[in-house]
C-alpha cells in the first residue's frame, strides 16, 4: 500500500484491508508524507502490518518497488490508500491465481456490472487511449491497463526489473509482463473514484509520461 499524504483515508483503508480473509501481510510504504499519515499508520498495532518509511517523496513507482521487495506472501496485490478500490473484492481478483489459471490478474474498472462513481470524462478517454496504445504494442487485450488493482504471483513481480518511479510504472509493468508471456486475466471491479479536491494526484504530466513508457518498454 503506497501512501502519500492520505491522512483522511488511510486508517479506514487499512482497516478494510485487515478485515479481508485473504490477507497474509500488509506492507505500507509511506512515501515522504508531510501530513498526519506517518503518525496514523504508526499507531496501527496489528502484527500483519509492516511499515516502510521513505524520507522524501519519490513517487508511486518507487514506493511499489520498495513494497514488492519486502513482500513474502504467495501473491502480491497493489492497494492504494485512497479508498477508490474496495478490498472486499480481493477474492474475485485472486480466484484465477488460486485456480492456477493466471500469473497476473488486473481488476478492470471498465467491465462488469459493479458500481462506478461517475467523474471525469477526459480521464476515462485518456485511460482507454493509453490502454489501446499499450495493447497495440504488447498484443494484450486489456480493458484497463492503468488500474491500481494488479495482482501477481510473488515470483513474477520479483523477477521484473522495474525502473519507473512515478505512475509510469503501470505501463512498464504491463509491457514487461507481456514480454514474459505471463498468463494475464482481467476481472471486473467496482470503482469509487475521487476528485482532485478529495486528493486525487495523477495529472496531465503523468499521462504524457505513461505514453512514453508504453512505447519505451514495449519495443
């Protein structure tokens, strides 16, 4: 769970994750937060929680790499601390892995019948465009490459040499998984997106970087 200045939601999100019957451990990476996030997460007493503190903000990619390096369970799932994604759906995401059908599972916000908060039109256009470009270069047929919910066999994610430190890690992971010929599945998930006022962080610069990363890591 990478988190940066998520004091408003991190405790609630952690409690939801800890309530999951599928949880083995929760690795929280505080990515140089300047609000109350460090204080709040350090009050959590559950022995399944492990906290990694990065002295300065380095980006989501850097936080994820730190978390992947410390993960010890059979499967690793990315969980943002902002409550846009619901830990109740872990079972659905894990099922193809537990059935030994998949090596990697993506939770798609664009398939299925679950509830989705209606927000930014141009964000959805950008997400679908990035996914389309990624699919063209990787020969995958994903519907949501930029989703937070990505779940991996631990040995798979540990074998990937990840370079990106910000949101470019999403297309980088996808391109490198495709090159490894991993068995990739997708399942529909719900999505409770938030606004910029509520703390959303990804922006236009990240979209342009994502296009660059799609091309860079796919060719």
